[in-house]
C-alpha cells in the first residue's frame, strides 16, 4: 500500500463544476504539497500545508492532521485546469513521498 | 515567484552517447537540488539529492557512475546521463530548494524528455 493515496485517479468534469481531489497518507508529516503537472511535463507548486486551509484564486487546499487527510478543491473549473494533480508529503528527515496523481480533464 | 530553468526540454541521442541536463535557479540561491525521473503514467521517483559544493546523495538503485550530478554553484546543478541506453529514455525533472528540505515551497524545472535510440 502506498504511503500516499489519492482519489480519484481520473476525473472528468464539465466547465464550471466544483472539483475535489483527495489525498490520504499514513505517516506523521511536517508538510504536504499539492502540485500541478501540465501535459508537457512541467510541474507547478500550488500549495504547501502543515495545518488548516489555504486559498489561492479558485483553488482551496485543506488538511486535517489528525485524520491524515488533505483535499484540493477547484471552484468554477475551466478547461485550462486540465492537468495531473499530485499530492506529496514530507515527514521530517525523510524524503518527499508522492501520490500517484489525479488526472483531471475539464471539458468546455 | 521563484523560477527554475531546465535545459534542454527535449533531447534525442544515440545509444552510447552522453547527455547533460542543466538545472538553474534564476532568482534565488538553491542550497539543494533534487533530481527526479518519471516514467509514463507513474509518479516522480527521486534519483539523487545534491548540495552545493558536495557530492550528491543517490537513492538506492540509482547508479552514481551512470547518472553524474554536479552542483558547482548555488544556482546550477547538472545531471549527465553517461553511455545512455534506450532504457534510460524517460522524463527527468529537477527541483530546487532554498532551505534544503521540503518544509518550504517547491520549485521545479520544466523537465527534460530524453529519448535514446
């Protein structure tokens, strides 16, 4: 079992829909990262969380440390949001552990 | 935001040749750079961690003589794939860190797609 589990693996939505991607992990962590990987391969860091909630534009990320769970929400989704979204966790003194990613496709 | 430049973005080479990939932090000093490899439909796999001025730390199973990493300055790290073979064909991507760990935002290059024929 992967230390980091993402769901769903694939997600197709219509433009304007509210999207949620989930990430569960099994170890104690000091930071959780949400990343966006574009079709060309480049990766953009969306959020780094250690507690609570962060918001940037249409993106919201939350984390519940006790439940070892994080969610990434996209409001008013747009075709340009189509990408692979990756959750990665960092346990102090260890390496970054990546989830398998969620392939999001937003149709116009 | 912080910018990491990686070159080349795409390279095709013949089996047996060597390929150098550069990773530069353009507007900050990167204490540590991380090199990853990614196969299609798979997650990133850490190959090695390099700190400026010291030898890279390689992950288990990664041949240090095949994947040469140099981090000569706080803004530049290079990965050289020596005597490349078709099985080395993959997507390679670097990440630069100010802090040396993952308790700060991550900054990735755009990756290099290597094809060995």
